[in-house]
């Protein structure tokens, strides 16, 4: 059996999925990125290597997420794709005729509109924290509620306290205020979910043609209060996939499979041995043209493994251009 | 007089040539970089438009290196877009910062005041004969036209280059050569050579090329330093670009032909925009809408560029969803200011090109089946 | 509610909706006389409410200014009122060689796109650059689009007069209640402050976050540019190195200079909507000129949907306290 690996490196979490040729998830790993994307990727590879047979055959690797580039050169990815495409592909796998994908992660959120299995519109929000997982985490801990129970709490009441949801700072001070005047925790939590949904739909969802079937994914999709709030606001059922937290990684694995079958070739994957290798990164400014690109380098076990970050392909290859040539400028 | 002027796309190639031929010393502002942007944003009003901030930062960079620059030449305007008022705001700020000695020559559109326009032209001519002036203008103009032709070719071939960055290198070389060219023949020769070199670097079109139109506000459309070099990024993603406004189009409409009240390309755009935006709203607002309508069938998608708080483009952005729906053409609006991050823009562009490519394949399959 | 209403003769007349926002605060008197003259039944949206504003926020693009967002909310409200037409005039220019703002010029188109299933939007154009004849034709066409006879249209235009006359005066009649509220107790106000902002912002309690009332509570008598003779403002405007091509923005700039020279004015408060184009450049110029004139304190507040009322109050209070101390 052949396997494909999907890696989604986000600012908050790093997820890996091992997918079989017949597109079944064999293993999924969900880790905190904690500011060290490559360390997280190594940890993920280790966990997979520990659970799987030694002769596991990987036929293709895809990376996505905001750290897709660095993770891609590190592991030797065959496909490096943005998270919109990856999440859309993941959702289509679950519901082939999906029209809307709502995705709320740790620090960003997005909406994807599809028609006939093709992305026709999308929007993403990476500026405001008011509609994301980290905001919910924070509020749960402030109310002294475990994040796992946070959403369930909202289902205990029909009462919702109106909370200003346009901005994280105002939402928080509003919640504190409501708490102080004696509203119950469930009502506040429900109010918080309602506000988040309103905020999401007014921001990333503005002007978007939202139609069922709707898939809700990302870390926040575990939250039952949020699911209920979306269903109430949109007036239709919202599907949450079993693997909602790792849909980007699933999409990425599917993209790798699609690409490797479209253009058959051996994978560039460096292997699971990566998990125990030493790596370090370096960077320099290319002075070859006025663009002054910042070139990043990654060394694995002391050897230059990859360079990236340039707008032209001058530094893309590691085999032919030696470090001395940096200063010379081979361009004519 | 030591003269400088705002940097915008390839404008400097022609303008430097004209001013030098009129006997002036010219300082071309350095390329627009993040530093230019930060410098401008630091001194400009917070919600002033992005082009104004860049302009200001660019002038400050010039003064830092060349404190003896004593004249700024720039275009004016009569509203309602803020562009026409830039020089007043910039003049005030630069005076506060100790550059009050600078003479400003502002080319107001003749429509505003013909007399004033002629006077400002006169201020730039120091003893040259009419014949000399005409020759200088002719050479400068030919350079701009040639650069536009070259850039249009770059927009197309970058999607097919075999070596990433090759088209950009050839383009940069052409800019330098063109700046130094001093006869019409030389200009034509450089143009021919460059176009030939560009043809030689591409591989064959595999039929999978995505075509993207770029519409929107003039400055962020034409100046790569303002739009985080998205033309290059789109090219590397395999997308051919059709930009609706080039330097010479803009110059024709706003400076040269304005007094004839003749729009070289505006008529069609206006007609096409009418069902969605039935009035001029300043700047390129109506043209952005009109171009989208006109190009809907010729391209796979439209990228609409605007500076944050740009009034005309906000109006355009407001009506764009209807155009996109009626003509079934995806539109991606990107808003730029000093806070815009390159990573976010690149992810959106990549996702957009993916979207267009998949749509295209789907349509292809359907038409075959 | 029935969509068909009848006039005294039992003839059905169209219900025409008008938004109580933006240009309403500049030239409502003209449009009211025009519609009355036609014999239309006027449905005027109520003063902006928080709900209307939040509807507007949903419909308008994020980067537009708060008053425009509020206008969308008013238009949305009118769609629930079974009006036959929505009158959204296209305001281009009220004075020679000037404009209002691009958003006013595109407003009817923006409403057509964003508000779901609006009644037909009727958009007569007000543009002083055009000949009187064309202006008249635009108003005639609008009337005929709403099904009125040319005769009644002629009479209505006759009755309403020119849309350009003394508009600032008619606006002030609407700002007055807000301006008066503070000193109804006839108590001598401790301070007199010039409040400079577009009328559609100042006269709308919700978009201006109740600023006028808050000032009154602080014992401040607000003075606006409507109290200044237009000739005085024009004099200041002539004195500028470049003609300002936004008529309203230019007036605010001129008024700032005028007030800064007046002894009876203790301070100037600039109120602008975040993202307002003309204010972004002219507001700063006004501050610069006021500083050059001398020592008149100036505060600038910017309003958007994110700014909390509490923060605004604190800033106003701090400014007024400071001015008061200085005065004593």
C-alpha cells in the first residue's frame, strides 16, 4: 500500500496526516507550533514513525499553512500549496457537493465558496483576533471554564447575553461588564458564541454567497456552542468533519496524491529519519539586483539542504551554486 | 535647478530624459522599498492615501542624499480624488521638516486653468528654443511608449519563462539602457533588442496559462513598490497579466489631451461601466468597473488594486460584486497600505490563481464533453 | 401596510422613500418641496438607530466611512416599507469648480448593488457644473421615472426652487436641536467651543456617538460653522495657495482658521469619520494653520464603528478640563 503525507503548519498548530492510497486517514497528529514550526514537524514525524511499520512507503508529501514554504523545503515536499486550496480540497473529500466552507483556526479564519467542486470565491482574515480560537481560549480561562466544556456550556441555556463582537478588546471588556452585573456563565458563553459568529459573518463572510451544504472546520469547529450559533444564524445544518482539526493536512495529502498521479515521479521526501536530525537556519540579503531579496537557508546535519525566499531562481538550487559565488554574482 | 519628481513605474525613464534635455540636473528617486514606505507613513497624516505616503517618503529619501535638490515637479488635479491635493499636503509637511526652500512646479490639468499650466511649463524651460523643447518631449515620450511595450511583453512572457526571474532581469537592463539612450533610433533599437530577448526566454504555451486583468487605482497598479510586486508574483504563479492602464495612457488622459477633453480609452470604459456605476467618481473608479466588464470574457479573473481609504475605488469595490456575478468573472480586491503584509497578499494571490486554473480546467472539460 | 395610497382626489400616488442620512442633512428642504410639489407620499426613514447602523455595517464595504455605512442601513430600512421608489440623489457639485465627495457621486449605484431587492432607485443628479437646463431635465426625468406628469414636475421644480440656494442654512435648522439641548436651562455655559465636522456626522446622534449631547452635559456651548457668514469663509478660502476642490471640506478648513482667531472661542474640536478622504488631508492642514495662528487648543476625534462611546467621552472630558484650567 502507498501512503501520502499532508502537513499543515499554522501559527498556532501544526498538523500531520498520513493518508492511504484509497484516501483513508491512517493517522493524524495535532501539535502546538509554539513558534517553532520545524521542531513541531519533527515531533509529528516522530509520532508517525513510532506508530507505523518501518517499511512504510511514502509516495508523496504536501505542505500547506502559513509555514508551508519552510516546512516544504525541510521535509522535501512534492507540493506546496496555500491553505485556501488545501482546506477546500479537504472539504470536498467529505462532502463532494459542498458549497460553503467555514474555517476558524487559532489565529485566523477564512470562508471558501465552491460551486461544482471548484473554489469560486474566498476571503480570509488574519488581522482581528475577535473571531478566532485564541480568543475563545482566553475567554474560557478567564471564566474559569475548561475549553473542552466551554461550548457545551452554551447549550445549557436559551438565554443569550448580547456582547459586542466587532473587536476582541471591546468584546472582552463587554463580557467582563456582563459578568459583573450578574449574568450566568452559560448565558455569557452563549452570548460570546453568538457574537463571534456575527463577527465572522460580517467580516470574512461579508457579501459571500453562503449556501448549503456547509462544512465547518478548523480547531474551533469542535466547539458545540459555535456550531449551534452558526446553525441558528444560517438557518441550516452545519457539518463538522470527524477530522475537523486537520482538514488542511488532509487536503494537502490529497493534493500531493493528485499531483504525483498526474505527473508520476519519485517523491522528494527526505524520510522519517528527519525527526532526529539537527537543523539550523540562516539568512542573507542577496545584493545581486535592487530587489535585495532575503534568502533563507536551511542546513540539515550541517549540509545545506535548501534555500528559498528569492524572487528569481538564482538561489533555488543548492548543488551548483557554491557559497563563494554569493558575492561574485553569476548574473550577466 | 536640481530637480526631482515622484517615482511611479517607468515614468522616470521619460521624465528624466526630458528634463535633462532642457538643461536641468535631475535626481531620480531611489526604488520604492519598505523603508520608503515607513519613512512616508511616519510623517504623513495617518489616513492619507498610501500613494501620498510613498511620495513623501520618496522625497525624503531624495533630500537625505541630495540636500541641494531645489525643485519638485509633479502633477496636480482638480478633484474629487485626493491626488490633486497631494502637493499641498506634501509641501506643508516638507516645509515643517525643513525643506521650505524647494520650488514646486505643479502640472495642473489644463482643464483647471490653462494659463497656470502654461506658466508651470514655462518655469521648466530655461532658454531652450521651441524646437529643442519639442525634440526633448518627443524623445522622452518615445521612451515611455517603448517601456510600455516592453512591460506589456514582460507581463505576458513572465508566465512562461524557463528560468524564474529572467524577464525581470531583462526588463531592469532595458530600463537602464533606455535612461541613457539619447536618440530616437537608439530608443527603437533598445526596444527591438529587448523584445527579441524576451521572446527567447519563454517556453511554449502549454494551454494551461491563466490570464488575469489588473484594474484599479493608478499608483498602486503601476508602481511595483506600492503593490508588493504582485505582477512578478502573478507571473511566477503562471498567470499572464493584462494591465488596463499603462504610463502613457495615464499621461495622455491627465496631462496631454486633457485640454481637448478627449479620453483616449475612457469612452468605452464609461459606457461599459454605466449599468453599474453611472457616473465619474474621480480617479480610476469608473474605469476599474468598466475594464472589468470589458475584459470579463478575455481573462480568467480580475485583480482589483486599491490603496486603503481610496474614495473612488471604494465606490468601485462597492459595485464590483454585481459585475462579478453578472459576468461570471472572479474579482479579487487587494487593499494596500503600510500595514499590508506580503505573506497575506501572496497567499491570496496563490489561492486566486488556483481558483482560476481549476475553473478553467473545469470549463475546458465541459466544452470538450 | 398597503403600497398604494391615494391623494385627496382618490388618485393613487407613489410612495417615495428618502434616507435620513448624508445628503438629507445638506439639502432635505429642497427634496421635500420637490416631492411635495409632485404630490408624492414621502416615506422618510427615522433617525439612525443602532439596529439600522448595524444593518449598514453588514451591507457596506468595510473601508467606507461610518456615515455611508449608516446610509446603507437607512436604505435597508426603506425596503421593508413597501415604497414604490427610493430617491437617492446623485450629489456631484454644489458650487462652481468643486465637488462633494466621490462616495456621494456613486451613492445610487452603491445602494443598487448592496441592498437586496430595493425598489427602483431614482437618482436625479445635482451638479452645478451642468447648465441649468440639464439640471432641470434631470429633475424632470426623475419625476417622469416615478410616473408623474411633466406638468406636475414643472410645478414641483418651480416650487422647490434651486437646489443650490443657502443649503448650509437649511442644514443648520436640523442641527439646532442638538446644539440647543445643553443650555436650555439658560445657565451661562462655561465654555464655547467650535465643533467642526460634516453636518451629516454632527447632526446624527448615533454616528457621532452622541458627541453634541455629551458636550452639552459638560457645560460646553458648541458652535458650528453654520453660525459663520459664508462671505467670511470664502475670504479665508481665497487666501489659500491652491483652491480646495471639496466645497464642504474647504469650509471646514476655513472655519478652523476663523474660529482660531476669535477671542470668544475657547477651543476647537474636529470631528471626522475614519476614512473620510477630504478630512484626512484638510484636517491636518487645519491643525497646522490653527497652530500657526496662535494658541487656540485643538482636539481631533475620529469616529468609526469600533470606537467606544466611553473612550470618546474620556477624550472630550480631558480636553475640556484642560481648556478650562488654561482659561482660569
